[in-house]
C-alpha cells in the first residue's frame, strides 16, 4: 500500500504543478488529502481554512467524478491494496484530465 500511495500522491502533485496549480498532498498510511494551497505542510484544519482554496478543491472533486474517479468525503482519498499498476496509471491519467480543466 505504501508504494502505491506514494506513487499516487507524487503523481497528483507533479500533474497539478505541471498545470499551474499550487497543491499540498499529504496523508497517513491508506489515506491522503489534496489541498490547493501554497503551504508546504499543514498541521491543523485551521491552517487549511485560512490558506486553502476550498472552492477549487470542490471543483476538482466534481471534475474527478466526471472522469469516473470517486473521491472520498471532503478532500480525503483512500488507497486500496488491490490497486494494480495499470489502475494507478489510469487514475493518474484521469486526474490529469481533471486538472487540465480546473
């Protein structure tokens, strides 16, 4: 799970930056969050409330759904141990399409 999660987090981070979006991708084993912010790290929800672009995050979730990816509640993304390498690449491709339209 750690390898898949690291690849997914790094892939989303890299694609967001490639498309000009400031993004913070962080989490713990099995779950991570994507926040549109310049913050290098967030320790508390209050930091995100002050510095993250919540409407942009909401739009990103809508675009992911349009692309056939179903994010968890809020800004949480869950990783499964049954995720294959091909599914990981497909998820990143679909995430990229959402980020293009963001």
